[in-house]
């Protein structure tokens, strides 16, 4: 008896998801608690796992489909995970014993199947470069270009007979010994294939759509302004050089820049409370806690997990929490609770080489700090020119709530804490 695979509860206020990727195909053996399919919500990717061992009998919701909580995704036939229950296994066509059993082609995404149909291509005749031989759009487009190349028959790239035909290149074909012939010079420039073969059209992911909506909402709603400053990183670098190894031995995590900036921000937020507040209708909501969102890169895009009560964390606790969240983001294991409720955000474009940028507020928050690349530059120090490791800082803020004086003073407070870290340690 088959078991229904359904969309699980996705968290507060999340009622729908998109089928991002099936990890199993019909007929595949499945172990208990093994991931079957990935769903993408507005915020995170969610894996749906098998409740028991068996065989995936049916896929009811294809990749790209929007599904509601409780909707049917597929069906599982319980049985032995290693071999599958023979009574439940899909029927297979018998083949002569003298020939090999044809390999099952992994299922393609809806976009790939649509492209195959548009160009009349046989997926069995195209080599897939994706995981497990899965066909990618680039594989299909390459086949379209190859078929359109000069000298190719209209259906040569997709026809099974193409494999047995003599090669158009000099030299013997697999079956016919050709007479020696002089090598033909390649054309100076091969004409490009059709324009559609040099384009790739993919649906925007649910996460990307949601991010676009929120960013546009921030621009349309907030009176957004950005103020800049620069900070000398010499003291932080010296402290890390002096104590970094001992810190890592004791706490099991490296001492990075982010813990200094998180602690500096919480100190500044405690002093300039409007930066930690938000507008709710005709009211201002002042938050007397500091839940700091830290932007991290994930396979599906940029996500902002939250450090809860970061103002009460030690340097080690901040670094450990950031590392744990970054690993969860990399592995697609972030939960909705990891992303909700931030009061202020820090983003670090410097890890990608950005020297300066104007970050966009993460609504309903009222401000965001942008860190950037540390670069040695000549600066004036006590009347002399010295080379110092400098970083540009950018604070984007909602001018409806935060005055320019508050924004500039807030950023100067962060600068003071970074250039003299003892202020953070001594709560000055």
C-alpha cells in the first residue's frame, strides 16, 4: 500500500512553496529519513524526507509546480530500501540477454523538457552533464547549436542514425575505413547558432521573487539615505594577530572581523535607539533588544539569519553562532525561525571584493550597515602620511525615523569601537 508524500507545515504565515528539485526518480530505492524532494519557500529551502524505507512509486507534483501545505507531492511504496519491494517496483521492459539493459535517463526539469519539445530533440541522444547524468539546459542548447552547424543534417544531432554515420571530420569513422584526405582548414569564424540557442530563460525562484518584492518595497516605502565613513582596521588586526591562535584553541572557532562589528553595532544601537526601531503604521516601535541579521551567501542566494540577543553575546558566542548559521545556509538547513525578527542588519560585501556600496534596508528594519574590503591606503596620522588598512563603512537608513545627526553619530560610534576595541571590552 502506497504512502502519500505531502507538503509539510512550512512555518508561521507560509502557506505555499515551489517544488525546486526532486532528488529521487520513480523506481529509485529510498532509505528511511532520506531526502526525496526540495521545496523552496519565500525564505528558505525545505527538504521533504521519506517516513520509511521503500521505493518512490510516483511523482505527483513536477519541478517548478507551486504547492500548498498538505498538497500531494508523490507516493512511496514501503519496502526494502536496498532493493525495493519487488511487488512495488515499476514494471520494466524485458530485453534480450545478449544486449545491455538500457540505462534510465534521470528526469529533466520542466524548462529542459520544454526546450526539448520546442526543438524536437530526443533526450536519450544527448549526454547530460548534471548530477547522475541529468540533462541541463546548457546540454540541450549545445545540441541545438551542433545541429544548426554547417554540414549537419536537419536531424543529425538528434537522430540515432547519426552515431553510425561516417564522421564529417577527416579520419576513419567507427565503422568505415576512409581514404586518407588532406585536413580541411577550419572556417575563420563559425556562424553563430540561432539567437534562442544562445539565450537561457529560467523561471525566477520563489526566494528571488520574494527578495525582489522586499527590496522594491524598501525603496518605495522608506525615505532611504546612506552615510559613509572609513575605519582604520589596524587595532583589530593587531588584536587578532596577538590573540587569534589562543582564541581558536579555546573556543574552537576563528576570531573574525564580524564579532567586532556585531559588538560595536550593539553598543551603538543601545545609545541611538531610533536606529534599532521600526515604523508600524502611525507608531514607532522601539526594540529594547538587539537581534542582528548577518547576511550570508547560500546556494539559493543571499539570506539573512539572525543572532538573537547579540548584545548579550561574547566574542566567542558571536563567532560560533555565525559559523553555525553559515554552515546551515550552505547546506540548505536554515529554518524559518533562523531568519525571522531581526532588528538591524550587517552585510559584508568586502568578502567579494566590494570597496564601497549603498546597501538596501531589510524591511521592516530601519537601517543596515555595509562593511567592505580592507585595503591599504595612505592616510594622514598626526601630521604624517602612513599606510593603514582601511575599510569604508556605509549606513543606509530610513530618514522618516532616523535623523541625519543620529545616523552620522551612530556610524562614528562604530568607528570609535573598531579603532579602539578596548571600548567594547570595557563597555565605554
